[in-house]
C-alpha cells in the first residue's frame, strides 16, 4: 500500500496555519507550501514538517512541487 502525501498550500496564512497546527495535533505528516518562503519555512520548522516554496502563477513550479503528492 502506498502512503499518500498531502500538502497544505497557503500554510502561513491564518486559516492555513490553523489547519497545519491541527494536522500536527492529529499526528499527520504533511508538506507545507506557499509563496512566502521564509514564513512557510519557519512554520514548517516549528511543526516538524517539510516546506515547499512556489507561487500559483508558475505552472512548471506547481508541477514540480506536486508531482509526488496524492
């Protein structure tokens, strides 16, 4: 069975951060994504998740950053 990997995009925004913290509380292993690299990396480091930095206006960047996700 393949383990699915999920991303919370916009994790450094208000709602995204709430969802990321809930995911941590539930013991989930997610990737935090967003366009504000330093903010996403800071939150990911705090919660023990992996960060990914890319904007939604970059089609190739999107493809590269989600190709391994469920």
